[in-house]
C-alpha cells in the first residue's frame, strides 16, 4: 500500500514499511518461476517417458519484481526486492510516478575518525557501469553480500555505503569494492525444459572484479569472482552464490590478517 508517508507491504506473517521520503529509486521487472517450487519439481520428475520436459513448459508462472532503493536514518543505502503477482509491479511504479519522491538529504559518509575498528568492513555499492544489469539483480547482489558478511564467523561491524560516520565506533578496517565485468541472464524455464542439458545452457552468469583493502590502502585481496546458476534453480539465486564467495574472502582475511599484498603485487599478472 502506497500512501503519502510510506510504502507498506503486508503478507500473512509480517508487514514492512518504508518511509516515503527515504526512497531514492523504484523500478520494476519480471521473471518466470516454477509453480509450487520443490513440490513442482518432484511432480515433474515422476512423469514417465520424458513428460517432465513437456510439463516444465506449463508448470511456470510470471512474477513481478518491484525493486525499492532507500536510505535509513543513518543515510546508509538499502535495497528491497518484492515479488508480486504479474503486472502488480508496473502498477506500483505508475503510482510512484503520479506522486514524486522528495528524498532525504545525504549524510556524511565514513570515515572521519582516526581510530580503526577491528574486523569492521565497509561495503561500497558495486560499480555497474560496464554492462546492463536488471535493478532486481543489482539490489539482490548488494543485500546478499551484506547478509553473508554479517553471518561470517567472528565478523566485525558491517557498514553500508554512505552510512553516517557519527554513529560509527571508528573507521572500518577493510573496504570491499566490486565492479561488474559481465552479466548473462538465463532462463529457469528453459533450463527445466532441457533437463540435464539445463546445467550447461541457459545458465545465469555474473562476473565481478572484487578488491578488499585495509585502512592503510593496502590491497588484501583482489581477484575475479564468478557465479553461475544452473539447472532448475531460480536465476536470481546467482546473487547469493556470488555473495558466498565474497564472504569466504572476508573470512579468510579475519583468520590471517597478515596475509596482505600491496597494490603493485595485486596488479602484477600471475605467471
């Protein structure tokens, strides 16, 4: 429900509200997903004589993805992707167009304090300039990276891009930068129809250059990370697959913080 003060989504278990003036961007997209999830896959696998491939063509439906980007009271950037019935996202987008948004003023970003907060990490918004990526995927990548880093064992404070430094205990020890290199959106419908071949064609792929540096500017980790979604899983799962890889690098850094490289070494091609 959209009002002059907030955007509220309600389901059977909970409701979520976002202040109207904190919203910075709204976009809509859609994706085809399998009916009944795992139950639908089990049903298809039980159909004899290759009937599962034919059934996959009809056991799918379209969902809309409404992507809302907003700032919290500290100025930190957030994204939320809401999965709605077909055509509902476009209707919501139209309502936003009729009532323009007056976004909040930006706050002071990290960091203005000389103290370095141990194990903390600032996650900058990925650089998406090199290729076209749907808004839902952009938001899911960022939110999944934040979530996976928070769930890392012995993790410190996780800071978002543009977060107000006045609420921080100190400057973040690490900063992660992500730059998209390639993105290819496959089709879960076609992967299901192709059976085993769906593990090799119509895959959803994403590739990033990822750099984790410390407060002194030293580059602790710099590498290309690839993530792929195959088979009958939904294409948007590629975001969490990538996030897991980023979290593994952060976890490794926490276990061995002395394992750092200079910028010159990080840029030197491997033999």
